[in-house]
C-alpha cells in the first residue's frame, strides 16, 4: 500500500523501525494543507506535526510503499487505536504530476499549537535532506530545528 509521510516518518531510518518493508517511491505533495505542531508528545517533550487545511498551500513529503500487514505497527506508533491520530486515504500528487491514493496520519483533535519537539524536527530534517525535499520549503523546518530548545514545555 502507499503511505504519504510528511513529518518524522520522512526519515527512512526512523519509519523502518516500524515498517521494515518501507521503500521510497517518490517525492509528493498534498495540496491545500500545511503542517502545524498541534499535538504535544510527553515522550518527545514538544509538539509533533499534523496537517491542517490551508487553501493554496502545499505539504511536501514522500510516498513509501509499505506492506499492508506492517501498517498496523504504524497505526500503533501513531496511536490510532487510542484515537490520537487517524489514518485516512488522500489524493497525493507525485513529483511526476500523477495522482496517487495514499494513506496518511492526522491528529483527530488538534490542540496548541505547541513548540516543536527538537527530536521530532530532527527526524523531519533528516528525511528532508535524505529525499532532497525542495530547499525553499525545507528551510522553514531547518530554521525551526536550529531555534527549538532540547525540551519545551507546553505553550
């Protein structure tokens, strides 16, 4: 199955902890959304990302091919059974200008916004570098990583 990653799971090394079969397919885009840090992670000591509707904006990410049986492990990581995130199918535009149906995760009840978790942003930055995400898009997250303290309180 196809999975669209835009947050910490941009890092292949990180996502393969939960879905060892994950194979990069292509860079891709989710139109009319942007990323906000609207869920606080006690474990990561800061905000973690979700997508929020934003007409005219674009989320950059990657599509992975993942074995369907492994997506359950990702559901647990994303706390789907606890109702924190939900997995949904979206139409994602590949860098090849074709449309793909891919699953992604988004926060069920966004809160905050929160100061991003340094560790979480670190995975995003690692994945953006690895997959050569458009530098003009990635700059916001690189700058954010440089400005976030190691741990942050809820804001």
